C-alpha cells in the first residue's frame, strides 16, 4: 500500500508512485560506505607528526672544543624550566661542567633567556655567538638575530644595530675574535665587538644583486647558502655575488591570507633559460673596493659551488663547474690580483659531482697546504685521491672496488683517511680507513656485529668521534668512541623505547632483498608485511617510489614507522631502488639514467613490480598501487601512464609532469640542455604519456610550491581533461613542496593519500 499523497494537488497518483518506487530502488542500490584508514592509523599519524612520539632524540648542537679535548652540547636547564644550558664534557673522563647557564642568556630588561637555534665559539673560546629567533628561508631557518656573549663578565650584546628583527644571516667571528661579519638585505657588514661600530662592506645589494648569500636555484641544488668567508688574518672577506637580472621571474599567488590575492615573485631559471651571473670577490674588512677573481668562462653559464681560503690569506681555491656540469675545474686564485691558475680538472661524459669540502694535507712544520683530498669517479668508482698542489697530479689512496660514500676525517697526524663505505652492501654504511700513502687496501673500522647505517663526527685531533648508529631494528643511538679502535668510551643517548612502540604498530621485521630486472640488474628492495602475515593468502601491494638520482629509498636505517602503520592496515609495502639512484654501486649504476629520467626509472620500476609478483605468490596482482612525492610523484605518473593496467590505483604528490618546467641546475645535470635533448625531455615527461592512464589516480599539489611549481600539475590536469580521463585532485592552498605548513596539514595529506588507496585497493588478505 502506498502512503497518502501529500502533493495530490500537483502530482497525479501514477507519477507519485513512480517517484516512490525509484527512490526505493536507489536506496536499495546505495553502495556500502567506502573503506577508510582505521582510527588506529589516524591516531598513529597524530602521534608521529603532531606529538612527535615516534621521533628519535639526538644530542643538541654538539661542538668540539680544544681540538677534541672537550665537546659542548645544549641540555635542558635544571634551574630554569624550558630553557637550555650550554654544557661541556671532558672527552676522556666525561666530567661535566656548565659553561653557560640559561640565566646568563637573559638580555637586559627581559625575564626569559634567549632561545638558542645555533651557536659557535670564537677561536680562543672566550666568546660565544648565539643564533636565535630563526626564520625559515626557503628550506632552512637561516635568517634571525645574533648575540655575542663574552664569557668573562657575562656581557650579552645584540648584533646588527637597528636592523629589523630576524634579518641577519650567517654571522661568524673573525679569526682574531675582534669582529663579526654577517649578511643583511643582500649586503655584507662587519661589526667590531669593542665599541660596536658597524661597517657596510657592499652597497649594491638588491632584489637582483645578492652578496654573501645565494639565489634560489643555487641554494636548492648546490646546497650553498652561507656565501662569504673570512680570511685567516681577518683582514679580508671573500664572497660570492649573484646577479639575477634577466632570469625568468616566477609568480606565486596567495588566495587565502587576505581578502584579495597577494603576489610573490622570485627568480627561477628553467632548463635552457638564463641563469644568474656568479662571481667571487675579495673585499677589505675595513672597507674599500672588491678585487674580483678572474674565473674563465661565461659567468651566466657556469657555477662556483665551493670556495675557501688556502691556509694563509694570499690565495683562494674554488670549483668552477660548467653549465652542463660535466667538467669541474679546480682553480687557485690570488686574492690580491684576482689571477687564477688551473690546479686540477675532473670530467665525466654524464655529470660530475661537486666535492663539498676542501681538505688538505699540510706536509711540513710551515703548515703550507700541499695535497688536496679529492673524490672522483674517473676509474668507475667514487674514489679518494690526493692532488698535489705543486703538480696537479692525482694519486689514488682508496684502492678497492667500492665507492667512498662520504669523507669523515683526513688524519694526517696518524696517516689515515677515514670515510664511509659499504663494499657489496649498498643499503648500509660503515666506517673505513685507508693509508694516506696509498699502500694496502682500505680496512673496516666499524665492528662486524653492527649491521646498519653509521655516521661519525670526528674530533679535529683524530682521537675520538661522536658515533651515530641505526638500522631498521635499531633506533638511533649515540656514543663517544675512540676513532681508531671504535671502542665505546661512553654511551651518550639511546632511543630504546622506540622499539616497543614500533613493535606495537607492527612486529613483523622489515625484510631487505633484491629484485632482478630484465637487464640482469638486481634492485635493492625492502618489504614491510602486515602483522600476522600468512604467506598462504593473497595480499594487496603498495609500492613506495622515488627512483631519481637525488635519493635512495632502500636503506637499512630507522625510518619505517609510518610504513609499518600502512602495512598494519593490511598491505605489503615495498620499495625498489632502480639504476640511476645514488647507491654506492659504482659510476655505471648511477650514471645509467643520464638523459633518460622518466624512461629508465619507470621501466625498471615496472619490471621490478612484475618480477616481485612472480617471485612472491602472496601478492594479489589485481590489488597493486603506488605512491610517491616530488620525483616519486613523477615516477608514479609515468608508471600509471606508460604501463596501464599494472596499477589499480596510485597517488602522485607534487610531481614534475613536464621536465622543461623544473629548475635549470637539477634538470640539466641529469638530462642535458633541452636544445640538444629535446626528445629526451619530451619522452621522459609524464604529460607526454597521459593518454595511457588506466586505473584510479589522485594528484596532490600545494599551490604555494616554490620548488616544483603548481603550474606543471595544472597543465597535466588540462591534458587529462582534454583526453577525457577521469582522475581525482587535491590542492593544498599556499603549501610549499613539503606539504606541511599549517595546523593539521601533514596528517591530512597522509590520511587523504591512504583513504584514496584503501577505497580503490581493498586492504587485507584474501
């Protein structure tokens, strides 16, 4: 029986009955509520990203003193809640003393001590330079306020005169301890500590002329921010200058912070476009004109990624990298005349890596620098060489078939070079040492019973090191060790409580293995399985991807908390490091991706998925998904577009859909110039293969991304619309590439990503 018709004046009974019947049928066919991440998963996100409950602790701001006889560290003050004391420890005995208590850091007229964001000692240890009120500049908090504390008498003085708050950058003591130099508004200043007089050394700083710091792309891709150096005699400062005029200007639009949109513009060079002109000059600290260094070549088509003084104040050493980044010239320059001579040249058919530090042997009582430590892949491995200052000849000192991952210490007093390496085991890092005379083969110093990833901060005298150790099962721990024997002098800090916390998420151990692809290469692989895993059942698989030359994903270190939380939802989580990732597997492995980003990496990721499915029958091949961020977002798009049907669903966040839109240094390093590799740029860009989209795709991007611009994603959106392809999309207003700004953002992004994957790839065994 139908209910009475309340609309009998307007609807005839037959139509009313039809409406009721249709509504009933629709109600009966309403799909069930889609899958959602569990409340437990969301709570883990809040605990990890907002409350920091799974974040390991580390010693705060450690510094060596007296060549290694003491070290200092910031510790919570027992006398003043929420403040920090600067504490010194005798390295040999462990005797503790408070060098600077929190009470000494209270400025006149204030009641609270300064919040310390960083500190440095004067050469004689009598003064302390404090960095506070730090503000973020692009990636790091490098702009703030600086104070000097004179330990005798406790006088605390703020630097910068009447400069606005948080506008000073990279302040550092002169070697004689009488002055501090800093950058403010793209100019360099020197302030005398006796009397406080301030001298402005450069006067042409502007939005386009940058003195003492760097332009956007140099900071991002060459990791250069602090761009001036005191001479050893304190009489001069060598500095970089960047002229950005003519560089393409990018515009970011902020739609939400004011009633009308606001505009922010900055210089951002794209592949093949105009770069900033860079040069290095030397200026007297008492004021005067700059002596520019004569670096051969076009200043707009080369980079000067590193520069330092050589021992005395007469000469500088610098690296001059051509625009293609396949030739690195090491130049020695006269500080007084600006003339240069070539010391050494490193070349590679693909690209060369810059050497981060200039480390020298002294060789005699005069301490004149005689031999430069250099890392090069010229023989197929990243090896260490000593380059003679007199002849420019390079002598190999690491004679083994393995890569030097990172220098630790050039210990001339004891005749050793300490470095990180991992022969035949690319997912781990250990301490090795070679003899400086090149005899013998490198020997491992890290004990054999500590598999995982190790890091070392060696004392200047070569006797001790602060040792960091972690693995997938061992949270970061910190010890003071004797460097040559690796004997533990004392334990400094452990994070043992994290083991129980992580096991409560998922007690299944992380597995490390290798996956073979079609050319025979074996890709490092990790596997995270859900709790109570049953190999007789079928599980969905989620692939976490990056795949580009900037980073590896498969490393045996403490980094799996959020992946275990995902696995607990009922997934097998895997990751593959394809050829072209920066693993310590030799030059051929790393350089194989040259001029084919987007092609080689997506092909090997696809092959690895297939090979893993075939070798692991517990994978449900109908329930496979992928997610990645930045280069991993690009790889996710390429996998979806180029290998349709392999993935059921995927999430790409902050991707580069068109390689022609990313910055010049990164893209040209690995792809060459667009003018000579136009096909490579086009073929490797996900947007070129968008017609292959099959399956469900979610694209995420922040509209305030200064690194990988929102523009590329908008162009991809238009392309997919034109192709008639359905997809999902989320814009995070004004968020940068990190997608973390604003309350709740990180948790929201993670929840969105895995709500989407769970909706389209049902979790759990079948």
